[in-house]
C-alpha cells in the first residue's frame, strides 16, 4: 500500500492508544519487530501532524522478560491532570496467560512520548477485583476521564457466558474498583467473546464498539446509574472480515477519529495495515456517521470529472488509470435503475472484478464478496460512493454511514479500470 499506514516492516495488528498530544497525532500498534508473523507483541509508535504523513518513532513498549512478560497486548493512552501521558495495556506471560490469567499494566512517559517507564507496582488491575466472578480472555483496556474519576472498560467474557465489556473506576489510575458488567452480548448474536472495546460519548449518547471475532459492531445508548449500558441502536462498523480491532481518539477539534486493523493484507517483509482515519458522528436514528478525515484530500493529484451520464448497457468504462492508487467519488441518482454501481478491474480484459453495487428492489449492497442490507434513509435521493483504492486495499464509504474494507491481492499496483455497471437499468451519474 502507498497511503494506508503501516509499520516500517514485519507484523502489525491492533491500533493501540491513539492520542492527540501537544498538537500531534500519535498512533501505537501491536507489532512483532522480529518477523512477518504474530508473536513477541510490542507497541510500535508513529506520529503525524496531518493524519496523512507519519513519522516512525522508536518502539514504545517491549515485554519485560525479567518481570515475566512475553507480550504487551493492546490498550489505550491518556493524559492525566498534570499533563503526563500514561499507557494501559494487557500484560501476558507464562504466569499470566491470555485466556485465564491476564493482568493490566501501566506505563508512563515524561519526555513527550519518546520513552516509557513501567509502573513499579504493576499490575494495576488483576482478576482479584472480580471476587467470585471468573472472567476469561480479559484484555484491551480503554481508559478515559469523567468528572472527578478515571474509568476503564475491558473486554472478555464471564466463564461459561457470552462476550461482554466490564467497567471499573479509579481516583488515581492505580487503585481500581470493579463496577459492573457494562453490557453482555445477546444470545441471538452468538458472540462468545468480545475484544478491544471502545466506550465514549458522542452527540449526547454513549457508543460501545467491540470486536467479537467477526465483523466489528457497535451499540449506541445510555450509561445507567448502576454502570450498566442501555443500548438503543445496534450496528456494524465495517462489513468486511478484513477489518478488526479498531481504536479511536478525540482530537483538538473535538473530532472522534477511528482506525481499524486491516488483516490478511501482506507481502514480502510486511503484514498488516490500518484503515484511513475515520471521523465518527452521531446520526438522529442512533447510528454512526462515518467519513474519511478530510485531510486525506491532500493526497489528490490529477483528476477526471464525469457528470450527467446515463447508460443502459450492462457496463461502460468510465476511466482507466495507469496507477493502482485512486480515490473515486460517485453520486448515482437512486430513483433511476434497479441495480447499479461501479466495478473495478486490474485490466480491461481481466476476469477479476470488484463490484460496488446497490440493488434498489432488494435494498442490498454488494462490495466485493460482501453482501448486506442497505436502504436509503428518508430524504436521501442519491447513492453516494467514496472509494479508496490503494493497490490491494479497497476501502469503501456509502452515503457517509456505511464502510467496507476489502483486501484484493489480485489488483494490479500499476493499473486500474473503473466501470459503471447496471442491471435492469438505466443508471445515471
């Protein structure tokens, strides 16, 4: 990939501790600095002033083998009342295995996030907080400040139970109290475990994002006085199995910005990438609005504009590009035609295709190999597609509220054919 964020080399997965600090965006991420496969989890680190161009920094966290650590799993970062930055993460070792013995550690930076010192009294959270409640796969702390206290949400599941998020409170980031099971998966969802929970306020509602070893989902709703969550809307954050384990920050403009890990995207010497930064907003029906950060527009170079075009044939070539790095914005009149959209090919005669189409009669969207329900909202008259092709990555936004991130290894890095397609037409751009 040319413009999706990656580690300098080797393996990377979950975004960790994204934070806006002293005018810069910092990204941390799960990283194996020794090879292309998962293992030896460290926290990689990079920073940016514009969300587009990133400077790689030295590794932030490495396992402390002398203290029994083998991995520094995922977590979050915060700035305390004194301006000091702390990172929280799940510590894994032979005596603290991920399945049934994980503990949570804290590390602190006092030099602008360059170096980190682990708290001598680690761990700061252990399973003793839960009393007789046994929690398995307990990991991925998400910390925030609210009024006069600190809170953290962690994922996992009660022994014998379904995926859940758990909430805790502390006056000082060290002494924590278990408050409640924030929310637990519903039986019909068949979610046995939750990872990487994010819990934050947006537009007057609380948002709970979680990764259930399948499509990443979210709830919006309200936090109750007993520290349980009452949901009002349940949605999908990204319709691709390649998108997982997102994490987010609040920046200096008050924007909630999220990144997800793109898995199964790899090549010689590297494995993994992040999505473009996504701006999350609250919509009236409780769902999330999702758009790429506007800073991405700084990557634009030459462009071609097509407008007021109608076609009845099954396909028409809209453009051919001598590059595999393209942004496409397409607005279709939704009342014209029954099934229509775009199709990507690596060459004009290639049998490899990536459809991005909507069927108005069935209210279904197809993006690559993923098909899912999508209906226009009241007042929406157009199907608006925003597509980012980055060689083998295809990231799609639909009507500013639906996302799907694909990995298509057979796309060519030096050529792209963009077609308009229609069935039971016509189609009109």
